[in-house]
C-alpha cells in the first residue's frame, strides 16, 4: 500500500465507512426486494427497492473507484480535465471524481 498523506488517509477511512454503510443498505434492500414477495405489498414496491438498490450499487462503484485513486495516487485530481478538485468539494463528496466545473 502506498503511504498516503494524512488528508488522504482521512478520506480513505471516510470512504471505507461509506462503503460499509452502503453495503449494509444494499443487502437490506436486496433482501427486502426478494423476501417481500412472500408478504403483502408494503409502502415500497419491489421495483422501488430494486431501483434504490441500483442507485446504491452505482454509489458503491464510485466509492471503490475513489479508493483505487487513493491507492494509485490520483485522488483529488479530476478524471475529466486533470485539474485539482477543491478540498471543500472532497470534504462534502469524498468519492467525487470530477471537479466542480466538469461535474456542473
Ligand atoms: Zn475537471
């Protein structure tokens, strides 16, 4: 493992927390989507649970990509234009791959 700066280490631990949280959410939703067929419909339909699970899946992918960028040394650099992603933006969105201009 590459020795990361302290800021990167902090972001890495935030991303790992987020990944664990999303992973639990994802498992719950998948279970809900499959087990609900045995029950009467609740407030969330199978389709809605599946859509939410898909959204979580793509957020998980973004978190994994951010963790890979920390390992490879590309974290904090916009994957589209190569400019530095503002610290405030990374603070708010640790998995951000794009700078504000490219994301906007
Ligand atoms: Zn950019």
